[in-house]
C-alpha cells in the first residue's frame, strides 16, 4: 500500500477533488483518482471523503492510500496475425489498424498480446511484465505496420537496447509513412523539440518549451497530392530518431500539417474536406483513423547478428485516399 499526501494550493480553491489529486499525482489518471475516492482511500482532517466532486479549499491536506494493482494474466485468444518472419528468438508481424498492442484499462481482451500468447504459447519473453510479454516497442491502436516481438529474454534485451539507441549509433531503422494535410515546405527537414504531456488534456502530448523529453523526427515529402498545383496533402516519409509517445503525429501537427484522420491532433483540419471534389471528400472523410503506417523496420537479429529488414505496403484505406486526391 503506497501512501501519498497532497496539500491544496490557492489556485485549487473550488476545484473537484478528483481533478486536484490527478493534477498532483502525474502517474494517476483522473478516473483512477475518482475510483480511489469512491473506495474510501482518501482522508482529510481525520474523515474519509467519498465524493469525487468534493470542492477543495486551499491548504487542505489529503492523505491517499493506493492499494497495489494486481495485474491479471492475459489469456490466449485466436486472433489472426500476419506473420512476416518467425524463429525461436523473435516474431515480426504486420499489425492491422484497430488492434491494441497490450491489455490496459478499456482493452483487457482482443489485443496483440492475447493473439501472441495463442500463437507462441509459453515462448514469449517475460521481461515486459505480466501484461506485456515480449513487447519491445508499441504502435498506437490505429497505426498500422511492422512490429517485432521477443520470444526469449536474451532477444528482448538485445532488441530493447537497439530501440533505446534509436539508430543513432546502432543498426535500428524505423520508417513511417504518413498522409499529412497540405504541402510541407521545405520538402525535407528535421523537427527537433521537447514533447511532454499536454497541460489541459491528459490524452494528448504536446511540444513543450521548458520541459518534456527531447524528440527528433526526420521527414521527407515522398509525393504531393495532387502532383500539380497547390498540394491538398502530402505523402510524408518520417524517420524516428527518438521514440516519444505520438511523436510523428505531434511533430507534423507542430509544422502545421497534421496527419489526415487524426482526431486528436488534427480535428480542426476536417473542414478542408469541404473544398475537395466529391470522390476525394468521401475518401478523406472515410479515413476515421490517423493515416500513419510503420512501413520499414530494420534491426540486427539478437542471436545470429544478421541485419534483417522488413517492408509493409500501404494499407488499402491510405491508398484509397491517395488515389482520390490524385
């Protein structure tokens, strides 16, 4: 049982208790704070507070007890996988859109981990923990493309080291393709910022000036859409030099060219579809996920030392948007 204490500040006056606790504990979501309050784990002035909407007063001290979360072991589920390569050390898959990588709140079943347990049995590396066996890196639910998963602890350690280096000195190479609004100028460049949690929306990341983690993305416009005249959109190649949450999506939005279909970082650009012809408008509006695809992954095999490189073709929904915009 972990114990925390939070003292309300002057600017907390009148705010909800669950909001104040979540703001004071960066590792706690507001929903988790709400649950703790309802479970009687928060006390102030010797009494238990069970109302998440309790209005806080300055200088109030809240004592919070946080029971340890017991992780449930995920179960095998026979979910079809597109396997690009597999041996005793690792497996490389082409992840489809909509598949969550590992179990978490709201997605306890139907994940890639559930599918891998069914496919690989007990051979997955345990380093990632109960809920993330073998998982070395992640792709967002609605990002498609190539992932590598470790089947042994030795493979996990080797691959994790390569991903931690991000190709600065080692062999790792990750190449993504994104459909972004507008025409990027210049057509080739490097975005280098700090990325951290958005101050007002815990679901979002944001470019930060004074805090956050260093993030670097190299980009190059592969194709302007259409190829003549003012581009409506661009097919952009993005190479990660760091591995921050939502990095490509945040960086392209920072440039003023968010990913098509990205409701979190590019919702304001949905109005651009009104100026498109009917076919292009229909195809673009049907893109209900961020048009982002992990197209190339290159790494050294942890056992043989051989350089492996895998390619994945653009999924049909991204190809349809490109064809319509052309």
